[in-house]
């Protein structure tokens, strides 16, 4: 594939599906600098993956797959180096923070961050309305296994909702 | 907030994304990062080996050039052993390069068997780590780094040959005793990193398939 064509496809994908990258970066990155770094890593991997895309899966499924694989690999690197990063020091200014904050959305991301890394992937896919079949394809698990895990995540979230609804939500 | 309201809140991100992105910066950063990533992968995969092989080749070239210069100037007389040593040096380097190439090819073929899912990606990474770990103490690994040891031995042999003194073991043994502990320490440190990776991949697989 020509570089110009690849760049064009990448631009189109980024325009249409950048929300996926933001969500994964937000769910796996603890600080703003981490999220920028992860967003950039995912963008690089998406750019890399353009050539390998054969159209057998939906673009959203493909991008989620690339994004989640990158997020797990990125976490591994962070652990390996064991560096505590400072927000201001590492920020590249790639992402522009929102002017206002939705406390409900913040609450959802906080609950997602409390899950283990694999369940975090499932929670994101569930919230974005992916079918069990798509989830099993992205994660490489059986549909029944996905079902069991999703039910557990839902139960956890519902219990947390019931607990916190009286307070701030 | 109930569960349905939570889903609704989540969907608001699609209409109004969490962040804005500086497109010009992204356009600049992605190809640059891509090049960095490729460089880093190449460095990790080939770096240590090619550094060892390059040093060995450079060392052998310099010492054999000195030896044959000394012979051509008439300082020492040529013997059949000079050519045998040269043959051993070249042969070791060729054998090592072939061993490394075959080993990489075999593993690349094995890696292609994995799919694209998250689980397959973790298994692929695990297999890379296992491949690195499996090279500890193997004949293939000895062959790969053989040029370093051979270059060291031949360099000492040439030094004694040019000086005209009989081969003494004290200097080479002292040198090896100095190098080996560092080599062992580096290997143990590297192995520890690999085991940490292995543990992490194992944990992720356990999260995906509990009890398996």
C-alpha cells in the first residue's frame, strides 16, 4: 500500500473512531501524561495496522483490538521501567483536555480503573455495545466465558451504583 | 444513576469526545514514533548480537592485519598455523551468523502461527520470552556468541606470536576471569527481566482463563 493511501485511511479512521482511542487511553492511563503517551502509542499501532486490515472484521472491532493490545503492552513497559512520571514533565500537548468535566463519566472511569486489566477491556467493550461474539473475537475467549465475565462486571457496577447513588450520583 | 443512565452517560463521549486532539502534531508524531519503534525493535532484536559479532570481527581484522603485516615486513616467518588460525576465525564467525539466522527464521515462522486476538497477542509475547529464555545454556547460544571467545583467544595467540615469546596462559586466563563475572551478572540481570515479563504474561493469561 502506498504511503499516501495509508495516511489517508489513517486520517479517515482517526476522524471517525478517535473516541475509541480516547476511551482506551483514559481507562488505562492513570495520569494525563500517561494518557497522552498511550494515545500516541495506539495511534502509531493503528497506523501500522492499516496495511494488515483485510476488511474481514468491522473497522471499530479492528481498532479496539489494536488499541487494547497496545494498552496491555504499554502497561507492561511502564512496569518494566518502573518510572513514576510527572504530568507536566511528560505531557506533549497532543491531547486537549475538556473544558468541563462530567462527574458521572468520571465515576464510570474510576470504577473501570478498579477492575483488573482484562476486565477493563471487557467493560469498555460492553459499555460500547459490542456483542459477545465480537468480544470473544477481540479477546480470543469463548462466548460463554465472555458471558460469565460480563455478568460479573455488570453485577459489580450495579452494586457500586446502588452504593454510590445516594452520595454523589 | 441507574445502569441504563450509566450507558447513556457513556455514549455522550461519542458525540462530544473526552479530549480534543492536535491533528498537526499527531501527523508529525506518528511517523516519527513509528521510526523510533522500528529502531528500538531492531536494537533489541539484533543489537546485542551484532555488537558482539561486530566487535569480534573488528578485533580479528586488526590482529590478523598486524600478524600478516609483521610477516610481510619479515619480522616473523609465516607458518601453516597462521592460516589455520585465520580459517578458524572466519569459520567461527560464519557459523555463528548462520546459527543466529536459522534460529531467528525458525522462531519467526512459529510466531506467524498466532492470531490477532488479545489472548493470541499475549501468547505470542510469551512465546518470544520463552524463546529468549530457552537460549540460556543451549548449544545454539554458545555458537552465537562463540566469535567473541574465539576472537579473544586468537588475539592473545597473535600477540604472543608477534612478540616471539612462547604462549603464556596467565594473561588470557586473567582476562577471562575478569570478563566472565560481568558476563554472568549481565546474563542473570537479563534473565530476571525476562522472568518478570513471563510472570506478567502468565498473570494476564490467568485473568483471561482462570483456573486453566
